[in-house]
């Protein structure tokens, strides 16, 4: 099975993670500040609900009076579908930047829908990776491949509610009077590591396609490839889940180990960007390092540096991995067992491997 990164990138299809909508002449007909009786465009509710069911997040970038527009959205029964709405008189590109930073996703996973060519051009100029779409084209939006994930998993269907829980957590954290470790301890986190079973494969495939910032190699794998790894005697395919007192974060991590003789190699380690501040990347590395140590094996890891996974590089360094080889842009790390650590006290680790 090939591990060529460029080949993987060439075959990967762009998938939209968040649709950012304008309001006037886009979600509803007319201009709200001129007519407060504006009505929703035909079939727009179906588009919004279907995107939501597919696990595609949605937000707003609109030049409007914030309170008036939010009240109209509540009146029309659509307010709950949009996270981090940006409604002001600022530039749309600035609004999109705020949304991207709030959700913590890449600009190339955003679609922006607006009826005004000027607004779309302003966004394209400042954020060339954003997919800009004329509001007149929303009728065929649901058929476009960018808006059709390969699978719709339980995590997909619950994605908006998962992010809403994150908003609550972030608000609590910003007002927490104490250290970072004290805050983490207050969450009562439970981190569960399991072998990938049949029902997990769809989510596993989704994670490889969606996760870039906390992905050590950038590899993406198909459902069939992951299923092959799951049954391979020379591989371990692990999925991790996180929950706390506010609810579940869902299945947020995937790890692929190649186990040959006395050398185990991490082919893939990825974590959802939503858990970046929870330290679970380091915890997973220590968990795998202990597995290898107990089996009498040396643990190595493949790493392909990109402009988006520097945080994962630092995670490896802090976990005691040192570079031992480099070829064709790929770094090979090896773990120093002197850095082997237990899970932190602020978290409960459950192993189902």
C-alpha cells in the first residue's frame, strides 16, 4: 500500500466544513433594513437543514444591524443553525477571518455565499482559498461534491451541537480564575482509546479527510484502506474519544501503527483541532509509547512538516521524540523511553485495546 504524500494530496477532494451565508437577498428576499417583513427564499430552509444533517457547519457574514438581524433569524426559526454569526458593518473578509479563527479550521474549507459580486470579490481578494458562490446558485448547492461527505456519521449529525458545547466550554475557560491545569482538572475529562471496529470505520475515514492541523503526516485513507489496516496482523488502528462534564467531544483521534519485529512505526497520528488545547495528542503519544515499550519494541514515527501541523511537531518534541532520519521531506522520529510518562492526574484514561 503506497504512502506517497503527494499522490494522496492529488487524489484528495476538497470538502467544505463551513458555509458562511450573507442574509439580504441570500437567505431571505429583500433588504431587512428597508423592509422588516422579509421572507425566506424558496427552499433555503431545506438547504440549511440538509447541510446541518451532513455535518457541515454554518455561520453568517452580513452587513446589518446585529440585534435586528438576529431577532429576524429567531422569528424565522433558523437562528440555531449558525455558530459565531458575524453581523456588523465591517468587511466580509474580516467577518470570515473571525469565523475561521473561532472554529479553528482552514480557510480552504470555507464556502461563502453572497448575492453581491463586490462582496464575493472582496473575500476572494483577501482569502483566495475561500470558495465564493453566487446566492443565485444555491439551488444546486446540495448536489455539488464539495458539500457531499463520503459518509454521514453520528459525529457528523451532532457536529453543530458539539461545537455549541465548545462555545460554552470556551466561555467558562475565559472567565476561569486559576491555572490551565486547574481548569482542565475541573472538566472531569475521560479519554478512551479503542481498536477501530466496523462501526468506527466511517468516522475514521472522515477524520483523515477533515483533519489537517493536528495530522502528523497529512495522509488520507479510504474506507477500504482503513478496513484493510484493521484486519492486518502487522497494524494497529486505534480511535480515541473524549468527554467531560459538558458532554462528549465525539471521536476525535485516529492512530495507525505498523508493527514489524522490534520496531513499531506511527504511520498516522491525528487529533481534531477542537481538542488542541486539551493535551490529548501528548497523552495518545505516551499511550502508544507504553504499548511499544511493553511489547519490547522501539517506537518510531513518520512526520511530514507542513505549514499547518507545527503544533503536532511540538507535541512530538515534548513527548520525547528525536529526529533520527530524513528523506524526501519526511522526518523519522524515535521515542526516548526516558521520557515515558503516565496520563496526567486531571484526566481518566480508559483503554479498550
